[in-house]
C-alpha cells in the first residue's frame, strides 16, 4: 500500500551558478511569506486537532489548506537547499510543472481520536529523525552550493542525498500537520530520487 503523501523531485544536472551564489538572498521573500502563512496554517492545524478528537474526521477545507501549506514549505525548502533552480510560487496549489511536487491522497474516512490526541507524544521519534534529516539537508545544501558555484552542475549522488532529506522532512510535516496517521517512510516507490525532467510514469496518490 502506498504512503498517502508522495514526494517527487526531478533531477537536472546543469545548474545556474549565479542563482546558486545568491540563493540565500533570493529566498528571503519566500521565508518572510512563510512566517505569515504559518500563523494561519498552525491555527488550522489546531482547529483540525479539535475537529478530529471530537468527530474523528478531518474537515476537507482544513485538510486542503494544511496540505497546501505543507507543499509550499517543501518547495521553498527544496529551493533554498538547491534541490531545484526555478523560483517557487508563493501559494500552496499543486503545480505539476514544478520540479518538486507533493501529492496528497485526501483526508481519511475516519481518524483515530487517540492517535490524534496523543500526537505530540507519538511524534517524538519523527521529530528526532526529522532533526537528523535537517542536519543532513543543511550539510548537503552547503556541499551542493560549493559544487554548483564551481562547476555549474549538481552530481546525481548529491541530488539523491538532498531528496532523501527533503522528502522525509516534507512527509514528517504532513504527519505533524495531522494529514496522515502513519509514520513517514524514508523513501518509497513514490519518492522520485532521480530521473528525467518529466513527471514519473508510476501513478501516485491523487493530488489535493
């Protein structure tokens, strides 16, 4: 059974030295917007927590909003870490043309009230692994910055490392946002670690 949150990133070897050089400057407007976006998203997650604990259901409107925020965060994280070059949008809508994509299967028919109520405790192992993956992403991003600025290329092996870290981080955000009840995998058949510039041939979960 496929994990209900997919992560895809297209491998492109040639990269822009100039935009890589000033990436931390280019990402500033995105992070400013992220902090504003996050205020509303975290409020939506709190509301969803109450809704699930009381009714056992995740309201579709809240689910779509939190999924959009999670997708937006995954894209700007990937852009900041040099996983891709195109500038991401400021919204959370799905964009199949963008080289980093997240798909969401939609809210479950019913959620466990207990798993939701104790999510802060159940999430501790995920948070530990997420922290380690964050360190890996930071180290990989620094290495990618040096290599791209010097050679104008991103080696596939380094790309795969960035995908591993970014994909787990993104899926852990979905778990923390109550979008799924199962622990995120490191990678699966719906994690695109390398390939051509087009979307994968293997169908993934339906997108939110």
